[in-house]
C-alpha cells in the first residue's frame, strides 16, 4: 500500500501541475504545527522564486484547484506567507485504515526486488563470558534482522563466533597445567580422545579469567599460551580435540542464553571456519600487487586522499606469519560472497571497532574480494553504562553475566507485580519474565544505537514514560477492553467498520496508526530501530489519550462503539507487529 503521505503528495502535485506550476513543488510533509493542520506543503514558497510571484498567490491557485477537485481534505487553506495547510477528510482516513486492516502486513509494501542481506551480530567469543557489548549486538541485530525480513528481504543472521584467538591457547595451556595427565597433552597418544569434555561450563568460565590474569603477570605462561595457540592453529591433534570440547560446551551455553533473550541466528559460523581460505586469499592479494611488506608484516594500503584522519594499512599477516582479526574478517567476506552473494552485509558491532571495519571494507573493495555493488555497512553501537556513568558492571564489580542481568530485571518486575496485585505466583513469574525482557530490550533499542546509555533498572521497568512496560501496558489495556466488549450482551449486529473520527483524540490516534509504514521504512533506511520505539511510544500516547477522553463501553450508538473496537484492534495489531520487530511480546495481563 502507498503511504498516506505519498497519496497526499500525489494529489498536491496534480494541483500544482493543473495550475501550470512544476509538479515537484507539491511535496507534502507532516505538519510542524499540529495545532493548525495535519499535513503541509511549502512548495509555493519555493515556486515564488521560479515564477516571480508572491508565494501566497501560488498557494491560493493550488488550494482553489484542489478544494474543488478532491475529497481528500476536510480543510485545505493557503496561509501567509504561502503555506498550504491540510486536514484530512475523516472518511478518507477511515477508509485508508480499513484497507490497512485488510492487509496481512498492515499494508506495508514488500520490496519488489528483495535484497539478500547478511547480518553479522552477536559475535560472542567462545569460552569468554558474554559481556554487555555482546548483549547490545544481539538485541540490535535481532531487531534489524526481523525488520529486514518483515519488509521482504532475504536475511541471513550469522552469529560469527570468535573461536580462533589467543583465548583458546590460554585455556589449553591452563588446562594442561591443571590436568597434565589428560591424553590431549600426550604427544605420543594416537588413540581416540574421550567424547566427554574434561570440564563443565562452570569450570570453563573460571579457567579463562584465571588464565588471562595469569598471562598478564607470568611471561613464561603467556609465551606458552601463544605457542599453544600457534600449535592449535597449525593442526595439533590433541589441541584441536580440546578446542572442540570448548566449542561444544560453550555453544550449548550460548544457545541457552540467546534463547532466553529471544535471539536466534540462522547460521552459527565461526572464525575458524574460514581459516582454510586465508592462504589463497593472501596469495592472490600478493600476486595482484595489492599486498606488500611493511616492517616485516604483509599489508594492504587503504588510506584515501580525503581522509581527515589517517587510516593505517590493513594488516594481513604479522611478521611471524600469524593471521589477525582483520585477516579472518576478510576471509569471512570471501566465504560470504561464495555462499550467499549478498547485496548487503550489515555488521552490528561496538562502535570502537569502527576503524577496523573501515580498513576491512576498503581492503575488500579494493582487492575485489567483494563485488563493487555489495553494500558493506557498519552499525556501531555505544557503551551501556551503569548509573555511575562507567561501563556496566555487576554489583560486586565483576563482568556481568547475561543470565544474571536478565534474572535481575525479571526479579525487579516480579516484585513490582506482587506488590501491586494478586496474580498467581506462577503467572506472575511468567509475566515478569516477559515484561523484564521488554524492559531490557526497549531500554536499549529506544536509544540511538551509536550513543552510550545508562542501564537503569528502575527507569526501564517503570510502567510509565518511554519504556517497554508502558508499551506492553497499553497493549494489555486494549486486550482487556476487547474482552469486556466481547462479553457485552448487546453487540452491534454487523461487523464494524472504522468510522470517520468523532473527536480530536480519535483523529490523532487514527493518523498515528496510519503511519506505521513510514516508521518502519525510516528505521530500515537509517538502520535505526529506535525509530520504531519512537513510533510505538507516540502511538501508545495517542491511544491512551483517546482512551481517557472516550467512553467506549458506555457508548450507546452501537455502530460507533463497534467502530471504536475495530480501531482498537488495528492499533493493537500495529503495536504487536512493532514490538515483535523489536524482539519482544506482550502478556495478557499485567
Ligand atoms: N568477537 C568479536 C568481539 O567480541 C565481535 C565480532 C564482530 N563481528 C565481526 N565480523 N568481526 O569483539
């Protein structure tokens, strides 16, 4: 379905054209004076210069034409010095909403030529605890994935596990010190290795930080961990077996955690998968003259004349021949081209990695690893801070475990529900989980991604204000009105239709509901889920104002009452669709 604002623009353009003016002057925007009108067109102001005429004269011409020709407007006026102000006709708006109601996806147009989009998000590191950065990536990436898919694109969500770095060598070396008797460390062992991992996830989580801390103070240990990493990367059988255990134990735990967050991936690719592609890739870059030696390392220059700040070369191999994070990301691009030939790849990663991606993207384009038309996008996000303004930590100053964070916010909501009303304990627990997740995700997504924000449980779980629970509360309120309506003895006998608004607040609600497509498209175009949050918040406000000003259940005109209910159904569908794109859902009661 066309957006309402585009339909209005078309009519305005016809108006300009019919009066002999350039039709492109007919662009319509949302009113910036909602007290005066709903939409406006400022084309006459620009036309004044072209036609050497007072803008108000042009505006008057166009308004005269439109007023006689179209039924789209309840009111259209030219005001000094030359604005055209418009109020939509109630009939036209109600019909538009009815059409939306009949469409499966609320009339949101599906892309005629869908793009294939790979979204690289999550990005956890095997065996290292998930930290807040990974949380943000998961939440924002999941929302972008759902949004792209909703608009009809072909989307592949890839978790891109970090499983090939030094952390592996650290764990292997630490394990070797603790349990030297394990067969993995016996160079002469040639039998099968045990199927069972020599550690649990709990132990693994303790081993990594211990090893990491040790490597900082114990040089000999650090060296051994490096060597272990090297051996692993060069195919040491025993180390590969340990690595495989680490991977299995870790991935099972990660899956559990992501499931709690309502985050899913289409593919679980990992850094190690593309290591085999590196030698050929590097060879080609050398042969084609892109790669050259610099201080012993092999690099590709990626600086551009217009760079305000110097962009250092992209390093492919260190002087000892070791590969780096950038090498792996480049090889991953080789693989993605081969597997998916995507139109776009979107990376949802901490904005502090922005330079890394600038280098990788430029290198990939310059060397032809990806076709010129492929869009490589970086959606960099800011830090989630605690109330002290520093990166968020647990109460005892440790790294936050995602599980505990989800638990903490769920408990806070549970306490609140139990304080307020008498819900069965089990129901309250389930409901609290749903609300908690909404609070967490909305608290994150409602901020512009690139900005840092403060994680404030109290504020996030509030039922009032710009919060997830407020949006859920609005939906629950609509559900309860619907239920009460269903239980009424005297219904309107026919299926209701949305009627032209009977009040100013109903009109405002209708207008806001009609704009869902605008919100979703701008969230997609700007890769900005916070636009969806802004929209649902405004829609919820419009609904609640309407609700407080309108006696729905006591309405005597049954046709009017049925129309209200039908409008509410639509508003609920719009809200539910949007929160699904944000990655959470509403309970039945709260
Ligand atoms: N594992 C990385 C980290 O923890 C994030 C991976 C992001 N994705 C990528 N293709 N580099 O920082």
